[in-house]
C-alpha cells in the first residue's frame, strides 16, 4: 500500500509528514491522481523477495539506470553514486558482473544499492532474505543493520527473521489474517505479548529454534 500497488479502503497514509495516498485540493484531501502519486512515490525505495535486477545490465549499470532515467543525473554522476553504494554494500568488486554471475545474496545487495541510488527517505523491504540460502542471509541482514545504525534510514520491513527484527526495530507489528494483531516496542512484544495469537506464534518460533 505504501507503494500504492494496492488501493487503501480508508484513511490516509503519510510519509515524512506529507500525504501519500491523497493530495490537497480546495482545502481538503482527495484521492491522489497519477501525477501526484509518481512524485510522492519517488521518495520511497523498495526491495522484494526476488531481486528483479535487469539481467542485461551489470551491477553498476543496474544502480545507474534510475538516477539517469528518472532523476536526470549525468552518467558520470550516476556512476559515482552507484560505485559509492556498491562499495557500501560490499559489492564494488563485482560492479562489472551481470546478475547471472552473482549469488542470491550478492544480487540482493545490488538490489539494495540500486534502491538507495534513488536517495529514498523511506525503504521498504519485503521478505528480502526468504529466497536466500541460510548461509548468505547474513550478507543481506548486515547491510540492512548498517542502514539503521550508521545511516539512520527509516525502514519498513516484512520479515520472518524474528531475532533480526527484534534487534533493529523501533516498533514491531504482528499481523494475523491480514490485520494488525498487536504492535509494540520489540522488547515489550517479545517478552510480554498481550494477544493470545501473538503468544502462540512466539511460542512456536521458540520451539522451532
């Protein structure tokens, strides 16, 4: 919904204090039109479970495409930004490789760098580790952890990595049946869950560990 891939049934979503799903008109908020949405969405980055890199482009070219085509950066500026971000996610040595030559964890790190190249105010992560081999999950979670601790980037993340979510989150929402079942600070939700369904879920997670 934050990327407006789904239309909300009610309410208004705000990003950085500005309405995303609605726009001001004649002193009121009305559903946003396509032009407004395009501009509003430009401040939001997203990475999916599947990497969706352009297969015919190298890692650095993948990271350059958005800034050149959408933001209007020169290719020189876009390349400098792309290389800076690939270095940040530990992929600068693979900058000239095509996605087919990269592992899943490496592709996901390039995908994160590509999203960051658009200088988003908010990053959305949708199960970004669920398609990865267990051995390489740490490659991606370490990058996300750095975005929180070193770069103070606001993020909204969907994940089943409970320990990771507890470590890096300011607030956690537990969803059940498509609705928020419970939300609280990580410490409170994990140690003192109020909802019976949340309690059942966390007990199952502990048993699996």
